[in-house]
C-alpha cells in the first residue's frame, strides 16, 4: 500500500502465458501448495482488499473522526456521493489533478524522458553516466528529502533559483504552486521514462536508422517513420503507468500541503484534508472511491495494452 | 557548406539540450551535496566553508538517529515478511496447478495497482484503529506488506517460472522430501530473485511517507521520512545544519542500494527498485 505498486515493465505479468510447468516437480501436492499461498493471500485480503471493499460502505455513512458520528455512524446512502460530485472543492481538485497528470506525467516526463533517451542512445562514457546518474538520483532519493530540496530551491528569500535568476523575493511556491509541483514531478519521475525508452530504442534495428540517414531524413522524419512504429507499444503502456503513479502521488503534500489557499490541492491531498484533516471520514471515503474507480479504468487499459503488445509480439 | 552549417547547428542544439538537462537535474541536488559540510549552512546552495560540525548537531538530536533505526526496523520487518510470504506463494503458484490460479494472479495484479496508499488511506486508518494497530510499528509493517505482496509475488513467480524443474525432479528421484527439496534445491536456485525482491521492498519502505505518517503518533516511533518532514514543518526556523546532514545520512542507503543493484544486475528491471 506504500507508493503505488505495480509490476515491472520489463518483466510484465505472466497472465495469459502458460505459467510455469504446473507439473509439481517437488511433489508438493495441492493441499500443501494451498497452505503456501495462504499467508500471502490472508495478508493481501486483510490489508489491501478489505480496505477497498470497506471504502464502499464507509462512503455511504456519515462517519466522522470525532464527535457523535464517530461512535455511532449512520447510514446515509448516496448522500456523500451526491455531496462529493456537487462539491466545488472536488471539481477544483479534479481539474488540478488533470493538469498535474497531463502536464507532468503525460507530457513532461514522457517527452523529456524520450528526448534524453534519444540523445544518449549511441553515446557511452562519462557524460552519459553523469546524465543518467543525476536523473536516476532524482528518482530514487526519499520523497521527504526531495521535497525539502525543492522548498529550499524555490525559497522566497534565499532560494538558489532566485539567486540564479536574479529575482530576489519571488515566492514561487505562493505565486505559482501548480506550476511548481508540475515541474517538480517532471524532475522527480523522468527517470522511468528515460530508462524505458532507452530500452525500447535499443530494439530499433540500427539498419533502419542508417537507411533513414542515408535517405536524408530529418530527425523528425526518422522518429516518425523509423522509430515510433517500433516503440508505440512501450509508449502506450508507460503513459498509463506514469499516469497511474502521478495520479496517486502524495508528494505534492510534502511541498505545498495543497496550499496556498488550496491552489495545489490535487486529489490525493484533497482526500487527506477532507477525511483526516477535517475529520469527515465518510465524505473522504466517497472521494477515495472515485479515485479507485479512476485507477481501475487506467489499470484495465494498461493490462489490455500489455496483452495486446504480447499478442503483437507473438 | 549548407551541410556543415546544419551539422554545426545540430551540435550546438544538442550541447544546449544536454547542458539544460544537466542543470535542471543537478540544481536541486546541489544543496544536498554542499550544505551538510558548510560551517554556516544557508538555504542557498553555495560552496561550503568545510566543517564536520553539522554531523555533531545531528548526533545530538534525540530523534534523528532513533528515526533511522525505526526506518531500518520497518524496512527489515516488511522485507522479511514480504520475501517469506511471496516466496512460498510464488513457488506454489508456479509449480502446482491450483484451480483458478490465472484469475487469482490477474486479480492480485489489478488490485495492487488500483488500491494505493492515497486511495485507501481512510479505510486503512480505520482498520488500524479498530485492530489497535495505531502507533504500532507492526501495524505499519502489516499494511505495507499487504500492499507490496502482489507485485512481489509477480516478480518472484516470473523468476521461478524461468528456473528449470530438472533439479527438483532429480532430487525427488533420489528420495528427498518436498520440504527438503524446497530448502536445499529451490531456495538456492531462486536466491537472486529473493534478493531482488528484498532490495525492492527495502527501497519502497525506506522512502515511504504516507503510511507511517498516518499510522504512527509517537515521534519516538516515527521513521526518518516522517521525522525529516517534521524537521522543516514544525516550529520556527528550520535547523539547516540538522536537516542537511540528516538528509544526507537518510539518502545514502538508497544510493548504495542502487549502486549495488545496478552493478550486480545492470539495472535491467525497470521500475524495479522504486515503485
């Protein structure tokens, strides 16, 4: 339940393929096999599946963190869902989330990641290691450390950015909170796209690129005609994955906490504030259900794209 | 002539792009590199007047080292539980035809990607509350394990599928019992897979902020991610000597793990070490 968990892109799921040998080489037997699977299933059932199902019920109650409704929550049916869908704060947050996902993941990380992978494709040596190392560092460092680094970078009085640009006193996080977390997330997550497209570009036959070069094709034409058809499957699946992760990312909370004045309150932060900040657990659960549904749509598309890619490869 | 101009422009464009990328990614990290060793650490990144005094400030803080210990406890506990449960499940699912196996795997994968920490924080909080797991490290370990297990089972099952069954068959011919085969034949063969999952789990838990932030109340139990956050959000002027050294110490294990993994496996498993 920690950060979004998803299987690796390079070794995707075994669903749809004949899994293993299935002939029980060690003579385990079905009963013992079931006993082996049981502990994992119990943990997943209690701490992953049950909370999700419970969200459905909680969203239909007036459960609160404190007060009367905390000890004796009432069933209120679809009221919360109606409230959520009619809530201006929710619409606002949904709109910000859309900007966040489209701006930072779909456009930012994908374009920058691809561009870096493209430029570095046939380079070796220290420059490539330096670039890749820095991009990866941004990705692997703990989020609370990264968050402070960005707060320091964008600080109004002594921030490095203001010192560099010669714009002392510009309060980036107060004046442009959304732009800040979008740029931040591009910085944070580009590594995944870079590595994925790096691997995908390795699958483009060098002869195709050579032919394009000899034919005098421009970079753009080469990308469009020789490269893109080869990496299309990767683009689709990685777009869905980074969208899913960005949609569920809680790191904006560490930088702006949704502020100022809720101007950077993406859905993950909105759920936190309504449910645990304001104590409206029922309402928060209703918002959470909306999030789960969005996740479900993205995940189903992802699994379908993955299967399509496998069939295309077979 | 035209060709040379175009080639020159291309090179200039390329160099500009690479420098911009380098600048963009290095800029926020500069502070982390310099401030810990600066005698007067400020918010602005600047070349330090070298000192190690800041690390003494770190040692004197009652929460700093304790929180790193808590992070180790959470990461090690979760990794042990995830590896043990995932290994058993993955092996059984890989080798034995259990009815409904493919559906089960598909559902696990789907659920683990749609039920994320942010989407499930409300019920997880209430669940922990009702099970008296609030302010308990074991509670955090259990919740994190539940979330990480499906992906871990997948990684390991894939790995087990790729290992030959001939060793197991041979051992069986020589009269080894199933459990002996598991311990002495299967475990050594899938050890690299187990190590991968362990490293992956530790990296996930080490950086996780949301679950311990939600479920732990007592600052004595909080891991480094949460303590780091309180250092710069709670109370007055942030102590930059403390924050900078703590950030560095807290980040180092992840970097070391990454170097270890990339050296050992060439960082082939995308999305592996994180997420």
